[in-house]
């Protein structure tokens, strides 16, 4: 069963799926001050071309804890090209 993106119970190691196929695995979860998930860092590709795009939680469609899957809104190619740094909020 899916959860809302504000709860986003994704865990490190979960498989990340885009609308058109697998993207990678959750490498780390970045939380906000209120302890809600703000971003997911996803390991994509293989060495030596491995990337770690930072995915905003607003792109999370559903999380299936039983299967360990995170479904994202968006295409694999576009998501893999997201920046590898989280935005700085001052």
C-alpha cells in the first residue's frame, strides 16, 4: 500500500523505480528539521559512472515497504540527471 510523500517511509537499500523502469537504490535519506523525509539520495549506474542524484520527496509517488520499492514520478533518464547536491536553504 502506498503512503503519502510527507510520510515517505523509504529506507536505505530500497529499490527505486521510475515510471519507465528501475533507477537504482536508496543510498541515504535526508530529513528536514521536522523529521519528515525531504530528499532521497539514489545510487544509479555502475562504477566508474555511478551517480548519486538527490531526489526531492515531492517526486515520490508511493512506497511499498513490503516489497522494498519506491516509485517515483518521472522518467529514468530525467531523474538520473538531477543534481548530486541538495539545495541549500538559508
